C-alpha cells in the first residue's frame, strides 16, 4: 500500500512533468522550486550558475545530527520519436500508467532525474518523518556537461553526508562512477554544383534502441551514425556517391537512434546501388533483430534534388574519420566482472551554418589516465583528417570507498527493511559526485534510486512499486543517521 510520503512524491513528479526543463533552459523548474520553498517557509538560495539549495531544520531534539545533503538535478534529456510533434521548450510531458510503469507518449519521461527532485520535495514538505538537518541541492545542466556541479560556488554546501538520488535500479547502491569528457570535431567543406545525370536519394535509419552512452554502451544496440556512415563509405567507393547532407544523433550522452543522408548517384550505377542497399538493409535487420527489433533502413528517390554537394576531399575526410573513430566498449573492468571500464560514443553528426559539420563524441573511463589517453586518440583521428578539434573540460570519476559510513548504514537499513542484501557497485555512467568530492573532499557519499528503464530514449519508464521501496529506504536512512 502506498505511504503518504510516496503519494506526495507522485504528486510532485506529475507537477514536474508539466514544466519544460531542457538542459540549459531550467528557468521554469527553478522558479517552481523557489516558489515551493517560499510556500513552505524554507530558506532558499541560488548560486551564480543556477543551482538551488533549500535548507530544512532538524526535527525537534535532533539538531545535533550531521547535516545530510539530498542531491538531484533539475534538467532532463529531450528525445522524441520522429513522428511525434512535441516542443520540449513549451509542452508538458504526456505521461500515462501501464502495467505498473509510468511512461510518456513518444518522448523521454524525465524520471531521470525528475523523480529525485520529486522525492526531495516530498521530504522537505513532510512534517512527520524524523531527521536531522537537511540541505536539498538541485543542480542545473547535469545532462550536457554537469555545468551546475562543475561551477558550483565555494562554500555553497555545509553538509557532511551526500545522498545522490540519480540512480536507476532499486536495490543497487552506487559508490563510484566513471569520469567523462566530450570531444568535438568540426569539418569545413566547399559546395559543388550538383552533377548532371544523377539521381538523388534520401537514406534513413530509425527505430533503433539507442540508450544512455554509459549505462547501455555494452548492450550491442548499434549506433545509427556508425551504421549509416559504413553504408555511405561503401557507396562512395563502389558507386561514386556524393553527399549533400548527413545527420544523426542529438545528445552528447545518448547512443544515436536515428540518422539520415541525402546523396547523389550517377544514373549508370543506380541499379547496382539500389540492389546493394537491399542487401545491406537485410543484413543489418538480421544483425540487430534482438537488440533493436524496430530497426528500419529506408531508401527513397527525391523528386526535387538539392542544388549542391560536398567537395570530394571533405566527404572523404568526414566518412573516413567516422569509420576510424571507435564507438562502443574499449575495455572491461579487471576486478569487477561484467562492468565496463572504458568506452567511447559517436553521439551526433550535424551540418551547421557556414558549410561546417560538427561531430560530437564522448569518452568515459573509471581511470583518469585512460580517459585522457582515449581522448587524445580520438582527437588525433579527427585532426589527421583536417578537422578542428576541441575537448570539454570533462568531469572526474568517483573512486569507491568500501569503508564509507553512509554505505554501511544504508546496507543495514536496506537489509532490515526488505530482508535482503542490496547490490553494491559502481556505474559506467557519470554522476556529479566526483565533482562534489573535488570541492568537498571529506564528503561521505552514496547514490541510489528507484528502477528506471530506457533512460535518454522515448522508451523511458519508471517502475511504480520501486518508488515505494526507494522512499522507504530514504526515510529510514534519514532517521538512522547519527
């Protein structure tokens, strides 16, 4: 049976779903959180980058307990199906419940990390639970660079224990994560007039599973950009295909689910080209039938062909660099079977203004030196092909501490509540905890949450019964901390 605190979590989560909150556009959700603080008479402050901190005093008689920081991020990944009309800047999430899960119609749900925000608000509003002093930290722009955590002002926090509410499997306690960095390559190209005696085609890949570039990178779901690039590179060599446009992928932390290209093929090669397409489409459909059963690879002739194509040198550099650039698991952990240690992801290819092509990739590793080495390797590949290359500032990993007091307390609380032992692990995903630890090296941290599937994709869904267990554990921990 749902507890009062859990029903409040769902109330706040549904309200959050109605508030647009793309990364870097969090003004509306921040207004909502500040208004919440005012309504409940709780002290609230906001730093220069946009992070919000609400403080709640301890229950009477528990003022001497250590201050606990409840941390979540307010932004969400904005992904939708191709045929869905949705403006993430203005439209609410169209959520519904089915078979014990909450889902969204054709878009990401935003349970990552809207449920963490909702859980924190429910704790702040509740007048019955027993707890020491609480600081509720709401960070901005976690999904596209962890900017909130990276630029959080010094002295913003005073707590000694931090509970990160940004995990996706109930029953798992996270005590470490990989570090990450993004690498961006920019190609410049010249336009050439469309040759005569050519047929224009649009090629499109869609229906792939995609997923989180950390959590799902080892699930062999395929990368739409890599698959289409493989096809275009073959067609360039075999049939002299020329590219007008090639785009795919959206977010830097998402495995591309879709990609398309518009190309020209000499009429003398069209029949062979179309036959080759049929063979490739069947091959990829068979290869991906278990991991991406809705995979679609379509080809159509264009009635109105574009007026120009890329110059051949730029096209060769673009396709060959994407072919040379790895995307997927690079190494597995030696001491944790089944866990990814190092990976890289080709996240997107976009044709932008002034005849430029922007390629975004991301690298992750639980070892800082390996992350940097892989980043340099990716940079060299694109630089060798005459691209301009820059890297983001990146973020550090979070080194596990098996002697953590909050870990031991949480393990005991979970065992007492559910008569089962939780799984203790690290994640290949990035969490803000590493950045917090740089600023506050004495923080004792742990991360847990309810079960969320399909994060960063329109298949995202949250398991409703797991939220009850998640909140039971959180309330118990706040009560048990000494």
